[in-house]
C-alpha cells in the first residue's frame, strides 16, 4: 500500500482552487473561439454549457462524497462501472489537461513576456509552479487564493471600464443570437465547456480535503456558481463593447475591451490579470493531473514509478515532475485553440463516465435526482459530436492509443 496524502484543505481552499481553475481558463481563452463559431449565440452556448456542467458537477459531488480519495472520476468509474470505463475517464482527463497545461503556460507568456521570449517564459512558469506544488498542497491553495483575488479585481476593473466607455454595437433580438445557426451554438457550448471544467480539480483532490463527504459537494457547486456569474458578466460586456466579429478575431479580448472603450492606459493591467489567471489555472491543473496520475499508477494503469508520495510534503512528486517535463515539450508545439477543443473532447468523455457512474449509485448515497445524470450524459454526447472535426479526430486517436497501451499493460501484469 502506497503512502496516503494528508488531509489539509478546508472548504474555502477547495472553492478557491475550483474558481482559480475555471476563471483562469475561461475568461481569457474561450470566448474568442466560441464567438468565431456562434457569434452572439455564444451566450446561448454558455447557458447550454452551464446546464451540462451543473449536471456533471452534481454527479461529481455525489460520487466524491462516497469515494473521498485521489483520482476523481477515474476512481468512480472503476468502482461503479468497471476498470475499463475508469481507465477511459482517467486517460481522457490526464491527456486533455496536460494539453491544457501547456496552453495555459503559453497564454501567460503571450500576455507578459517580451517579444521573442514567449517559449522561455512559458517554460519558466511551468517549472516555478511545479516547484510550488512540490512543497505541499497548502502552498498551492495559498498561492491560488492570491491569484484569484488579483484576477477578479482586474476583471471588475475591465468590465466597469468596458461598460462605461462602450460605444460598440449592442446585441439585440433573437435573430442576432441564432444568425450562425444552432450547430454553431452547440459547437460554442462544447468549446465553452472547457471553461467550466475546473471543478474537476476539487474532486481529484479528495484525499487531501478535510471532511470530504461534506466539503467536496459544497465546494464543487459553489465554485461552479461563482465562475458562471463571472463568465456571464464578462461575456455580455465583451459582446456589447466589441461585437461578435471583433471578439472572434481577438487574441486578447480583455485588452481590446479597454482599448475600444477609450481606456488604453488599462491594457497593461488587463495583460497582468490575464497572466495571473493563466498561472492560477496552470497551478490547479498541475495539482489535479498529478493526483489523477497517482491514482492510475496505484491501480497499474500508469507506471508504478508515479505512485511515490513525498514523505515530508505529502505530494505525488514524481507524477508532478514527469508532468512538468511533458508540458514543457508540448508547450513548444501546442496551439491554444486546438488545445481548447482537444481538452473539451477529453473532459466531456470524463464527465460522461461520471454521469453514468452516479446513475448507478444507490439511494443511500444519492444526493441528486437521476434525471440530472441523464441530462448530463446526453449533453456530453451532443457536445462531443459538435466539437471541431480536428478535435474529435485527434481525441479519438489519442483514446485509441490509450486503450492499446492498457491492453499491453494488462497483458504484462498477467503473464
């Protein structure tokens, strides 16, 4: 039996880690590609993504209360559905979020690095945040609190300046929302789902949360509610100030927002906020992927080398160092928009397994009606089907490679 992780996270810590994951990824990375496929209809896509995310969140909360250990849906799938569904969930999470980690490092560097030093700054960010995680989960939570407070402050400033000085085209009438069709709206929902995935990190930290059967469900729902409020306000402000076309072509929407509203002096502040948000997301990603990798290694679905837990700092240090090396390599080749689609593909598969697992729970462990798990499962399937073709193709290939790896791994263990 490998060494367990220490329970050190309280309710506020868990909520902040979830909010830090979602706000960092969504506000600064998801609205432009969503606007490109749906125009103003991204607001409907945001609502659809929120409904699916809520169903998934309640499933995750219900399962985490029954199985308060590291690994999230990887463990839930194994316990409720069998080893293969559990592996599919864990593999989808790890590969999708590893790609997201590289993307977040690049977002940070794109906003704050001098010209010509983007890749170097991204690599340094990965190394620095891996070091923070290495020295204990409480340090991760403390830094996340600081980052979230700073990012929310910057967003408030940006929204206020955007609303006060906005002279952009207002978004009126249902026709403008559906101008690009419902397929585009559903596709935007799939892309925006990427922004809501941060609450998964709370469940993957189940082994380190105090009173997890009570804390995790409350933290998941609370973090999702806070993030949804932030997204809705920012999305409305961006659309009203920039309009769908300018938003779709923007590589830095919050910077363009303050410039368009006549407050160019605030653009450096927006860049700093975006950088900090990306750091917060990257920090939580490293923690969550490390714990899922630990759980998979404990069950022989990843190399046993990754099961090591640091005797002093109580973190899966080998898993986190290995992850950092892989993310550095990906950071040299990954494209942000492709990473968002690919990450959404993996996460939607992950939550499909979560919904199906929660559906099988008995009355004693049930907190939410089965209808939510049915809606969540259907929603995940529909959003997967409407993702960009490249995301579906690459995601399918990577899943097939994972299945092939496990087949070889299982054969080695039993021969």
